[in-house]
C-alpha cells in the first residue's frame, strides 16, 4: 500500500480485503464505491419490519451493530438491533421425506467429492442429514472447508445441491422441493409405519380381503395378528413372517434397508413370508401386500399348496390402496440453518454480553433471522435454528475464512435494552434508517 493507492480496506470480517475502486471484496458483499466501503446488497425491509439482510457486519464485534433502530409498536418503544452475523459454528439439518434407505447412520455425506456432513438418526417418515459444522468448515482442510461453505450457502439460499452418501444413494436436495434420489424424484412420504397403516385402514379392508401385510423397513404390520384386526374380528390366516416379532402383528427387520418396498431392499414382497400354517390357512385365502405409501401393492390368492399366487387386484381393494396414497403428504426436503450467536456477536448488541444471552433465554428479547422466527435451544449461548424457506431469497452470504453470514435481529422494549447495557447512543429512529 502507498499513499496514492486508491484501494480501501474492508474491516467487516477477519479477511480484511483491500478493495480497488469499482471492485468488490472476496465475498462480494462489500465494494469500493468511489472510495466508500459499501454493502453491495440492498438493506431489506419487510413492511414495517427491519431485517438484517444487507445490513452489514460488525467486526471485530466490540463496535455497535450496524443498525440499532427504535420504533413505536402498539404504544411501546421497541428497539431492534440488526446485524449480519459471521458464523463459523453453523450448519444445516436436512430432513428428507422418504422411506428409501439413503445410507447408514453416520455414513459420510459428500459434495463435490468432499465430506460435508453425515447421515444422522432417521425421523418418522424422513431421513435426516447433518451438514456443515465447525469441523467441516475449518478443521478438515482448505478445500473441504470451501466446499462445505458453498454447499451450505447454496442450500440456505434455496438452491439445489447434489450429495452422495457413502455406500448409499445420490441425492439432489433443495429446500421446499421434492428430493431426487438416484435420479428419481420422490413423490410421497409414508402415511405412517406398517403398524400405524394397519391401524388407520383396517376398517376399510374388512370384507375385501382375508389378510393384509404392510411392508415397512421399520415395522411391518400384519392385519390378522394386529390388535386392530383382533378388534375387527379378523380370523387367523396361518401367515408367517420372516422377521423379528415385536408385539402381535408388528415385525422388525423383515429385510435389509433399501430403495424397494417400504424402504426395504425387496422388490418381491413374498420374500418376507414363511410357509403358511396348514392349521389356519386354506386354498383361496386372499391377501393384499402393500407398502406404507401405497406405491407398491400386490394381490395374492393361496393355491392348493397354500402358496400365494399373484392375481389381478379387485377394484374395491385398488380403491383402498389409493386411499393410502391419498393420505400420504408430498415428499419435501426441509433445510434448517443452525448456528451459535452466543459469542462475540453479542458485543455489537450490548456492552454486557451475558445479559443478552440471559434475556434471550428469558424471552425478554425476541430473536429473528431475516425476519423469520427462530427456535432457540435451551441451555447456554444463543444457539438457534431457522427454516430457510421463511427468509427472503439469497439472505445468506459467506466470507472466505470460511464461514456463513446470516442475518440476525434482536428485538426488545427500549427499557430492557437500556438495562442490558445497550449501545443507547447509536439508537436511530426507524424513519431515519428507512430514509438513509
Ligand atoms: S471477505 Fe467480504 S467482509 Fe470480509 S473483508 Fe473481504 S469484503 Fe470485507
């Protein structure tokens, strides 16, 4: 640098870029506009709500947040502190509505060949991924950190990413869109587990068929043995299931997980049946085998040797299968951004950071992310989660350290802000900020 160098230095993050006139810094969020350091995106207002999108960042944090705004809300003088936080400790939890097996728990998830996260515990009707986090962003090498940051940024800004799961599926994930698993868009999430499906639809099947098996990787249900079947007086059929019996009519581990029937690896449902018990079965006995989404279904009739043979499904039974399908919700990917705002970011809000944490925990201070409501984890710090589809598009940014930049707003009555040790001298009325 010399005295005549017209570059300016950005101090909004630890990278401290020198930015030439008319150019932007490494993150494209700040530019040198005629010698003035300028935030490149417009500051976003949602109606009368001020958000931190485009507000700018406070670094190295002891400075007051870029906007500390006062407004009258229903007669109460409220303060909103607005900043774009730089989050090294952040990631995304991805919920993928599908029964299909994507990969074993703890299997690595890759993007562009780099490990960016792992498969975590499945939820009811959904597979879950945990992506990002500080170890992938900063602790696994430069390339891995960059790819992790890019992947999180794309997902959080509503874009699609391709993820491959170790010894599992390849997946295209996008918030609010159907997941595409091994090239096939997922249509429906299951109505429930196999046992729940029996409970929900047993009444509709009565009189149409002697036996129903709902094939499910979690719990396969058998109508004649299930409590629902007992209460409806369904007779024993002599069926035998090759799986681990949990309680009557509910079986675990009938097959390996996969992308076939009900999240198992089977494509031929009779594979899970043992020989029928001669004391209860009879030739001509009818059986429906169906998956938990109704996507797979087969109708069988026992032959003289008590072996189930496929037959055309009677129309009333086909209607009952359609009812299962109709009750399944559309399969979607959901992306929750999760980050810790409990560190130095708090100093931009108050000179006494722990008071802010305590006030958030006590619900005196409302936290929002780009105007969207957040869930705050109990315990220490300000660790929050937000549904990225609730934010305006492209609300997230990044810095090359690497870390994500996310908007965050803290709103509270003026009296509380004073009590927390807020930066009172920097409070500006909303009208003045809007006009700025
Ligand atoms: S990366 Fe962006 S925020 Fe950080 S110093 Fe460079 S221009 Fe400023």
